[in-house]
C-alpha cells in the first residue's frame, strides 16, 4: 500500500505493470489475478503463508499456459508461453515482504539471487522490474 491507495500487479499486453487495485468482478480484476504454481509439485499449501520459502511461478489467470518471466536485472517483467526455453527466468522465491508489513510478500528471482521484483512507484513509472 502506498499512502491511501492499494496497488496490484496487472498483465498489460505482454508486460507486467503496477495499477490501482481494480474493483472485484471486473475485467481489470481478472488481469490482476495470478495463479501460484509451485516449482516442486509435491509441495502443498493450505494458505498463502504456507507458500513462503517456496519457489513459484506466476500464471496470469486470464492467460492459462503463460508465465511471468524476468528479462534480467533492471529490466521489465513480461508474460511468455509456459513452453519458453528459459524456465529459470520464470521462477521466483516467495519470501516475507521486504517492507516488513504483515501480510505482504516479496518475490526474489531464482536466476538472479538477491534481486527482487520491484515497482516504479518511486520514479513515477508503472513498470515492474527486477532490481
């Protein structure tokens, strides 16, 4: 949350951007919904908190068979077919929020350890990058 506004990741064309939290039941809400896919299918979780510490992939709800992928440090995230050659770029380690707030999570890149998904809110951009 930034000030009084709440934001969410949203699929926009083939990239991921930060937008104000959409109203439930709208097309924008579908674009802001992602399915967590565990890297290790044998892992199970009953609540989102159980996924902390696991490696995950993000599939846009409205685009089954597509995954969120990083393009490298300081580059924007994009959406690619699940059959992409570089699977490691689509794997993120789910950790407790780096902001220290309850109920938040952060995503660390599996192939760029120590780099996290971050927003451009501080520089006025809606872009989501890896930094």
